[in-house]
């Protein structure tokens, strides 16, 4: 009996050891390769005509503070005072995001589609701080070209809502649009991998919940109730932390990639019209 108990204990110990070993290996893999789970860059640059981009868009070249050369697509305002700066999501590129500019350009707003290091064939590897540096370079280029800081509207989608929020803490802009935002990347990771200590493992954190209370510009937020990437509850919680004036639009049939098709474009155009009139 005693031998059997000892053998059973040893067998259980081996099982627990292997479970722990597998757990630690999985945690190490997540830690080492985490950027592959965050960024999905398209590594090919295509021209404006190949992307069937709006005829008013032109290439805008910038150099980041750490010496990387990037190109965005930009069109000046035509009749409106405001210029939108769009930061696309982690799986997009200039090519896939180009058509987002069309309704805003047709309405007379300026529009800059910013690009990041490592995307669209550009040098460098994307990181949180790298994306901030890239966005900063494009905003500074617009300001140098004559666009007033207070005439800029930051427009972030998905992961890049974190870029828009960070830039809103650094520049005195007219407004901020967040489409499918989240509290932080740590919160997202903890939701997807609940058995791992995300707070200890995640390096690129995009802690939007810490920054949004410090921003004091008009805010527009759109989120789908069925978003499987950025949970709806996180967008609500982030919105609750934001200062007035602010507006939140929920889309009952909204998922992560269909909010523009479900009516966010006319909502944002109406908001921009009111924003421009109030500022004017």
C-alpha cells in the first residue's frame, strides 16, 4: 500500500512537472514572439494609382526622429478648415486603407493617411514607440507645411487608437476620433490568454486608459457590440474615462471591420461639421 502511494505520488509529480514545463514554454513563446501577434505588416509598397486612391492624394515623404524614411498619402483641404490624420490598424496598409479617405476628401476635408515603419515596404520594425515616432513625424510635417495644429483631427482605428490617443497628449489638435478602441494591450492580452500574467509579459502596452483622462479635446467614439477583437465593454469603459465634450455611437450589428459600412462615415462627417463650426 505504501509503495503504491509513493508510486502514485511520483507519477502525479511528473505530470505536474510536465504541465508546468509546457506552461513555461508557452509563456516564453508568447513573450519572445509577441510582436508577431500584434503587428501584421504588408511589406510591399504600391502606388496611388495601383491602390485606386483618391485623385487628390499625393505622396508625402517624412523622416522620423530616429532616421527612418516613410511615405504617407496626403491631400490638402478643399473648402473645409479641418484636416484628418488617419492611423490605420495593425493589419492594414496604405493600400487597404486608401478608400477610407474618399468620403472625407469629397466633403472638402484635408486627409493624411499615415504609414508606419515595417509597413508598405518601408524599413524598420513596428513597435509601440516606433509607431508614435512615425505619427509624430507626419504631424510635424503637416504643421511645417502650413496646416495649423488646431486644425488637425486625429483619427485612429483599432490598435492605432492608441497612436491617436498618444498624439492627442502631445499636440493641441481640434479633435479625436476613435474607431474600435480598447483600454490597453495588456487588457486585450489578458482576455485572450487568461492563464498567463499579461501584465508581466506584454512589452508594447498602449495604455490608453491612463492617457484618455488627460485629453481635453472633442472626442468621437464608435464601437460594434459584436467586436471580437476589441471588446465592446472596453470601449465603453475607456469612453467613461474621457472628458467632455464626447460622443459615443454603438452599432448593434457592428463587428471589428464593418463599422464604416454600417454608418460611421456619415456620423463622423456630421460630427466634423459641428466641430468645424464650433471652432470657427
